[in-house]
C-alpha cells in the first residue's frame, strides 16, 4: 500500500491529537507533522511532499480559508472545524471534505477514502502531461475524453467537488478540484475573477460594475480578485 503523507493544522493541541490518533488507525496514512498555525504549515509544505491536509479554519493571524488561498497547487484538503457556516466556502474552494467537530472515526475514514480516491484518479496526471505551449487540453467526463481548444473555452466554474467547464458548444462537468483546473490553464489566456470562476480573457464582451460578460454569460468579479483582474487586462 502506498504511503499517503498527511499534515495536521490545528491551533488546539487536543484536537490535533485526536486527528493524529485517528490517522494511526489507517495504515496508509503517514503524519509528517502537526502544526499549530498556518505559517508553520507553509514551512512544512515547502520541505515535504504532502498529499492530504487536515485543516482547521478558526486559527489566529491566518485562518484556514486564508491559508488555502495562499497555496498555488494545494494537496487534498479535509477541513476539520467546529463551525458549520464555512462549508459552502470550503466546497467552493474544492475541498475534499468538511468535518464538523466532534466527528467520529467512521466519518473520518469516509473523508480519507474520498481523498485517496481523488489522489488515485489518473485523469489529473494525464492532463498535466500537456505542454504549457499546447493550445488545448483533454477533459475526461461521462466516459468520454474531450479535446478542448483554449479559444473555445469560455470559463470554468467551481461546482462542489467538480469543475464545470463552459465552451462555445458544450457544458462539461469534470471530476477535478477547481484549484487543480486553475493550475492547468495558462495565465496567458485565463484569469481567476472570483473564488468560483476562471474566465478566458479573450472572450470578454464587456464589463459592468462588478460583473464581466462573456457572450450571454454574466460572471461576478470577487472583491479579492478585482484589482488583479483589472491589472491583467491593462486597466
């Protein structure tokens, strides 16, 4: 069985110990470190290959959501928190699962199984084999593999555990984390304008207020992305 490297990030030592104990019951899991804050976690990520992060949300200085925003190519994220109200945001960020404390060992195992299934999905590896100079990518969905030229791709949208891809002629649901899709799309063509949307810059018809229009589609511009977006289009 392949070893799965894990990182526990929780500012409450007791909560971290519970997760560590749960991990010890799962033979494939190897806990590289337990961190009390996001900055320590960033250091560990810089020194190790991590497959899964068990991530608390309410932490001092930099919370779990903010920490995830700082990661360019994050591993599988399983949020472990006492707060239910962040669940929608977490899944918008393509989190693998969301565990509300106190959670059972059974629920923990279900979350880990889901993360391991994602890690073993070969489609992400195949997609990443594309050269950065290619002007297309391949998407596997519904038992078919679609070749999509960048000039046909209008935008991508986070949709729970899936990424929805809108092209000139189709709407495709891809079983891939939104952040993984973002890493595949070249920033020469595409830019993130919202936590849930990446758009093709060349397909913008006009911008009105906090909305960007691509043909018949109206896409919100998130406040955290607005400045970067306008700079990217020369405004």
